[in-house]
């Protein structure tokens, strides 16, 4: 037993002397009145009560020794081995070498006897021993998938249970999973993630090119703009020389000033005088200090045709929109346009772009067969003044049953209810001015890239936008929206045909932009690519007879290219011929085409597995052999996008219950994490032995007896 006084001992001793002294003095006085027996009894009770109170102050205790239970934990360590970790940031050492050195020389010694499980990861995670880690020559993973790797690590069986996961990485993830989902997988296993950023926020010096616009077709003698987007990193205020090669031979060259911009645009105007498919390559000359030059070039194929596409314009209320549209199409060598324009009640004027045709021979279509002379019909306002209800019914039948294509170029095309099903959306009448479009979703509707280019020339690019008087109809797709998220361009499959409706107006103003070219300006190119995209969607190309086409000429690895077989003026065979795919001139595989629901032709898809040049060939039912060439390329972002993503690493660690730490704080973090693990020193505790119920009851009894006896015997 030991004592653990609640106040200093000298104060307890003083209190004891005073209490005992007063008790003895009171006993002497009581002895004369009560007699010796009663006085002695009262004094004994009083002294015992004082002793109990002194015991409370002295707090008698028992010294106990506790041995804490052994709580063994482990540590998980994962090192990024993707190609971006091969970047040399400081003193010529790569990020991977720095991470490996930190783990072997700092983390493992600070862990002591705690088990450490080592992992390497890029597209997935795999275990490694310390000896195996030392023997890895370099980091060369094709891509980084942090989510999949972390999921695999934390889902593995770990004994003893992990205290945390230390992640050595630059945080450049290509999987696209949010850090909160990755953290949730770790938190479910009670494993906090401690991210250790490896590298610097700077990106490796690099120049990369990528095709910005794909032109499926152009006409012989027509000037076509080939555009590429250049991404520069680490080369401010320098000159970049970009060469244009046609079928491998130099054709043109341009010198660009980088300035402070990260992205630049380069374009070349080309003209071909013969029909065919031509390969064009844009190549940036290597810059001093550039480590990755494989992405300095990009290629595309230009399809040149000599068959003209026929367009019919129907305008019941002429305005500048329809006038400039007709002039734009007339200037385009790949199109022929016939226009029927209502100038007064009952008076329709016929205008033809081909001067050899007799204008008087052109009359408003009245039956479905009258539209078969055209590939595409463009509608303006109040088209019923030209077509009448009979013509509108015929147009609707031509689109639905005859694979026709119609463009509502100025919003609502007619007022009667007849033909309303043909419209993808019903527009209102009161247009809003100065409306900007959201041009981010260009993959589904490539002509929006033309508007992106126009916005670079005019940052204030805006339109007059019509409000939607109804929601887009069933199966309609909104390709363009305003910044207020209102529909602006709506597309819909209607039977076998297509309908595109534009709720924007006054785009003709682009022609007067002081930076825009008059010929082949953004307005001209937008309508050119819109018409060609619709025709390519239908499977009908500018060529007559059978046509064999692809939806693109540039396919990133991992994406799919689609082939189409269609016919114009001839019947498709019951079964489509097989497609032979060649890679670098050698047969690679054969594809079977199928006829999907709602399609007018046959289609097939192919997923390239290797970068390079491909050719797809097919022998037509008439014996003619047709080919489509395309290029597959690998986006090697691992060696280009090398900046450390601090925000991602911070979010990942916080959401999992860990923290983002610097390498210099690693040792201290490990020690703090393991402070409650392993064998610990015994813990000595002092436990009071007096606070029990009998003791308190006895003390209360003694005090009560003292009070009772004094009252009984007449003492104060």
C-alpha cells in the first residue's frame, strides 16, 4: 500500500493536530459533566471519525503495473512506375529513382520491426521485394491507373492489418476516376492514404500536334483548310517551324511564334485537281531539349471527289440569312443549289447555281419523286408559301421513306400543323440577341469545330437565338446549346432520313469579321461541313453508285472506326462483301458487315490495336475495288503530361483519412503512425483503495453517533 495525499502532508498534519487537540480539550471538559465512561466513549467516536477524514486526505492507494496488449500493424508502400516517373527533375535523377531511394533509405529503416509490403503500379499494382525494387532499371509503364491499383492493393490480404498506405506518385492519373471514389475503397478497409508527391509542377518540354478538323470530302479545285492544334510546354517566346507533307513529300511550311500561349493553331490551304485520297502530314521540327518527338507530327487523309452534291433551298420569307447561305453554297465547287424563293403572294422565283440549266424548268415539288433529284433540302421561313400542304406532305414522305435529309435553317419553317412531326423541335418566334454558344461538345457534331475557330478570330462571337417552344422530340439529340443550357442545334433521325434544326440566326455576320477571309470563311466552312456530315451519316457520299466510307481518318488507340457501305441509284446486294483490313501493307483481318435496325446500308467497326497506317479494302458488287485509308496513333501523354497533380493527391489523401506529406517529413510521419503498435513499456498506475461503500457508511455512522450522543447528553 502507498499514500497519495490530495493536499501537502504538512497541511494534513496540522489539521490532524488541531482536530485531535480540540477533541481532547472537549473530552476533558465533558468528563466533569458526563463522567469518565461517557466522556471516553464520545472521545473514541470523535477520534475515529477524524481518522476517517484524515484517511480521505491521505488517500491510501495500491500501486499496479499494467502490460499493454501487443498491437502489431503493417505498412503498405506503392511506387508509381509509369513513364512520367522517368522524368528527371533534380540533379539528373528521375522521379522513380528518388522515390526508390526515399523508400529504401528513409521509410524502411524508420519502420523498424514493422512489416512493410511493397508494391509497384502503373496500369495495375503488383508486389515487389526490397531486393526486387533495387533491381528495376527504369519506370516505363504506358499509363497510370491509380484507382484500379489502389483498389487491388487494399483488397489484398494483409496480416497484420495495415496502418496506412504510402503512395509515391506524381498523381498524373489516366483512369478518370474521382479521388473520392478511390478514397472510399481505402476507407472501407480502414486504410488511410498518405500521398508523397514525387516531382515538380513543371511539365517536360514538349511540342505535340493533333488534327483539329477532319474534312471527309472536298471537291476537285476547291481550296480546303487543314488545321492542327499545337500544344507547347517549356518553349515560351520561341519559334516553331511546321512543315506540311503531301504523300510524304514537302508541300508547304509555316513559322509560328509561341509567345506565352500553351496552345497554338496552324492551318494550311490545299487544293487538289484530281479525285482520290491524299495523305497530308503536319510535322513540327524538334525543339532544343525536347525529349519526346514521336508526337511532333499528325496525319490525315483528304478525300477529293468530282461528283457534285445537289441542294434545294426553299424560302418563303427572304432575309439576309437565306441570301448569304445561297451565295455561300454557290461559291462551293462541290455543291449545286437550286432555290425556290417566294417574293409575293403566288409568285415563286427559281434560282439555279448552274447557268446552263433553264430556271423556268424548276417548279415547286409536289410529290415525293420530285425531291429525288436532290441530296439535301434546306428550309427557310414560311416554306408553305412555296410548297403548299401537298409539297410539305411530299417532303415528309421523302425524308421518312426515301432517306432524305432536311435542314431547318431558320427555326420554324411553316405555320400549318401539317408536317410538324418532321421538325426535331418547335422554335418560338422572339429571338434573343447576343447569345453565346457552348462549343465544348464537338465530338458528336464536328462542324462545331468551325465555330471554335471563328471564336478564336472573334472572342465576342454571338448569335440571335430562338427559344424552344417545346422540348426536343423523342430520339432527338441536342448537338448545340447556349451558355444558359438552352437547345440551339437539334438533330433527329426521322424514319430512314434525317432532320437538323437550327435555332440560331445571323451567322452571316461572320463574313464581315475583319480577321476573316472572304472566301472559305467560317460561315462557308460551317455549312460545308454540316452538309457533308449529314451526308456521311446517311452513308451517301459525293460518289455515285456504291460508296465505301469511314467515319474518320485519325483513330486514337482504344477508339473504334466505323465503315459504311451504301448505294445511290443502285440496289444494295442481299449480303455485303467482306472488308479486308491491311496494316503496313500486309493483310491483318477480315470484317463482316451487318445491316443494323434503321440503317439504309451496311456497317462494320474495327478497333486498331497498334499505331500505324491501315487500309480497308472491299470489292464492290459491280466488281470495282474501293479502299479507305486511315491512321491509328497512340497518345503518349505519359511522357508529355508530367506535371505533378498536387490537387488530386491532396484530395485523395484527405478523403481517405490520411494526409499529403513531403519526403522530408516521411520519417516522422511513420513514427507517429506506429506509435501505438508493437511491444510497449509497462504502464504503472496507482489505484486508491479507500473509496468503497463500507468505508463511507462507517464514516457516516461515526459522525452520526457523535452528533446523536452530544444531543442525547445535552452537549452543544
